[in-house]
């Protein structure tokens, strides 16, 4: 059984909408996704939700690497041993 939905209409200034759309896109969300998420958190927490921020450059690069790996179905490491060796090498830096 699917939930009933309602259309929500809001008015915002054009420049705010454009800037918000760009920021949300950088987070992987649409404006509609963000509004649904916002309302769900209000219901669950009975409070104004915490703010979301655009990921920093390192996080964005990791996200892009992950998306590229998923798109090509390739693994970053050929074996578990390579993964462990890389983790050990980078944990000592």
C-alpha cells in the first residue's frame, strides 16, 4: 500500500532557489529531496533539524572516486592483502 502524497507549493526568491539548488546538488539532493528530509526530521525530532553542509574538496573527491568505481564495477584493490597494506601504510603517516 502506497502512502498518499500532497503537493507543497512555496515561494522563494529566484536567487535563493538557484543558490540552494546548486548547494543541494553538490550534496546529491534535489530541492524536493531536501524538503522531504527537512519535514521528516521535524516530525521525528519535534525540532528544527541540524544544517547540512557542502562536503569539502577531499570528501567530494572520494565521492567521485566511489561513483566512478561503481560505474565501472572496478575495485580499488586487487585483493584484501593490498587493502590491508594500504591501510597500514596510510595509518603510519
